[in-house]
C-alpha cells in the first residue's frame, strides 16, 4: 500500500542557538562595515565637494554664503580661465603628461626585464639583489636624499626633465613582486620550446614574456602615473625652473602668489585633481584585476 501523504503543513524547526548568534554577528558586522564605509566616504568626498562649490563662486559670494551652499551659477568659469592663464596650468599639464609617458615606458621595460631575469635565471648574487630591493623599501627615502641630489647634480641632469625621469624609472620591490607572481604562472616550457626553435633570450622576452605580462604592466602603469601626477617633492626639488613646472608644482606656485583669492585657488585645485581622478576612475577595474591576478598563483 502506498503511504498516505500528510496534508498538514510542516512545522518550522527553530534555528539552533549557535546559528542564530552567528547570524546576528554577521548582521552586526555588516552594519559596522557600512557605517565605517559611509564615514570614510564623507570624510573624503565632502571636502572635495566644498572645493567644487567654491570654484564656481566669486570671492564675495564665498565670504557671504555658507561653504555648503550651492553656487548661484555653475556656468561661472572665470575662476578656471584665470587659473589656467595665471597659474601656468596648461604648460604644467604638458610637462606632467610628458613626464608620465616617458617614466611609464622606461619603468615598464626596466621592471619586466628585471623580474624576468630574477625569475628565470639562477646566479650567485640573486638573493643579494632581492635583499637590496627590500632594503631600499625599508630605508626612508628622505635619509638618502642628499646623496641622490649630489649624484644627479654631478651627472648634469639637475633642473632638467632627466632628474625626475631617472628617479621615476627606477623599479621597486612592489613591481618585482607583482611581475614575479605573474611569471610563476607562465610555464617554463614555453621558454624551452622557443629555445628549441632557435629563439634567443631577447626574442623569448619580447615575443612571449612581455605580452603575457601586460595585465600586470597595465596595473603598475596606472598606479605609477597617478603617483607621478600627484608628486610635488621630487618635481619641485629637481626642476625649479618655471618652464619645467608640472601641474603639482604650478599649483604650489599659484597658491603662494594668490593665497587671498580663495575661489581661484579652488578652481586651480580642481584643475590639478581632474586628470588623476579621471585616469584612476576609468582604469580602476584594471588595477584591481591586475593586483588580484598577481597575488594568486595559478
């Protein structure tokens, strides 16, 4: 005989006390997480928003109204026009762009070649070279600034684009680590097959290794470019000539000469902020993808 099916609804079994406590802890953790995230967003974006409002106001309007009040018109761009002309921002943008492009190209080639040698070859001084990279990261850069300044002055690149280029092109342990993690996922059999076909190490690097390192290269290039765009110390110290001013140093000079004109200073800050912000927002997915791919071995 077939069993008779019960039509009575199934009673809900109460959740174990341990499961309920874990669920409450998860909800509490999510609440704390979103509260901290919201607080950080407020601390970061509210000052930027106030500067944006101030850049569209006149000095009189800025003095008479609250910083949180909207400007009378968002089409008041006289502050931006004056900042571009008087603050030397156009020339600064050109110098910054040139510095970023040349630094990224040199840094990309040097970093990939260094990681390729350290990953694929075994030699005596390999551990010592990696140790030197680690020491360079541990020692504060300002402690060696006098020696670096004397060296760059001696070789004749002071007050030229060559001085910051040599500094920015130099690779660091973060680049080496990310590149070597990518190289761990590239099979050595590809190198051996290419060598059997008569390819040299230069051809292997150019045709096999470098194209496969493009995700990591894109990530590091974006991070490097944003760092260079926002750097003031190196550019102001090694390129004091006004003709070599970048966006960051142009803003510094502009602040010192127009410190009382707050609305125009707000416009200058937004002009300097926009290139880095746009660049980072557009390419942020490549940054996280490259970092995650490099952090996990296949």
